[in-house]
C-alpha cells in the first residue's frame, strides 16, 4: 500500500472526518469513472460512488494492510453496482450507449487529441462481454495490476491476466469491424502495447 494511503487509512480507522474528505477528493474520479465505464448513468454512478464511500467508512477495519486502497474502493463500487443491478435486472444501463459517455477525467486538450480513437475504443469496450469489460476497464482504464484486478473481481491474478488477454483479442476484432462499418477506415488501438 502507498505510504500516503497507509497514513490515510490509519486516520480513517480513527474516524477522522477530514481523512474521509481526503479519501473522497483523492479517489472520487476513479470510482465514478469506473462505474460509468461499467454502464451506470451519471446519476446512478454518483449515487453508487457516495454509497461506496459510506460503505468504506463503515468497513474501513476490513481493509487488509497489503491491499491497495484504490482496488478495495473499486471492489466496493463494483459490489454496489451489482447489488443495484440485482434489484433492477441484469444490466444497469445500455452498455453500447454507456461506452459513448465521457469520463470526467481527461483534460479537454487530451480529449480533443484522442477523441476519434477514444470514441471507437469506448464503443468497442461497451460491446465486450461483462467479465471481459470489467477486466479491461480495471487494468487499462483504472491502471490496476493483474493482482489488483483479481482482488476486485475475486479471481486469481492468472485468471485476470487471461481475461484481459481475451478482452484485447475481442477488442481488436471489434475495432476491425467498426473500421469496416466506417467505410473501410480502420481504427487501431494502442491498448495492446501497454
């Protein structure tokens, strides 16, 4: 665990409300963005993000020292989304439409530079099967290691690596299809180079 996170967790366990505010400031973008990429609409993602922090506050003593604070928060967020989906049906939102929704993260300049590439990539990610989409979003969009992806999804690290590999293969095929649908213009991805 990052030394800054270790100190933050120590403060959270002592019920320091300023530490709770710092936790939210530090991780809100990642948790909210993760939920959006999994298909939650903006209002639902915001609600579930708040629920995630409430659960984290309640359960801070369950965080293992060796775990990443971010991967623990993303696990809570994923569980909140799954719990919500169970109450409303199998999918929280239309996933192809969700893939087109922008994340609140990148700067306008970065979005402009990569807009065409990103739109195709996000559409393709939204078309992946749920287990592959989760793995690729956690590894590439949330920058988690295979071990951390495994911890969030409650699977071994080797299985996480395998899912990411399968997701990349499927993404290549989907991007080729999209390129063919765009009048032969081929869309390429650099995700495999990571």
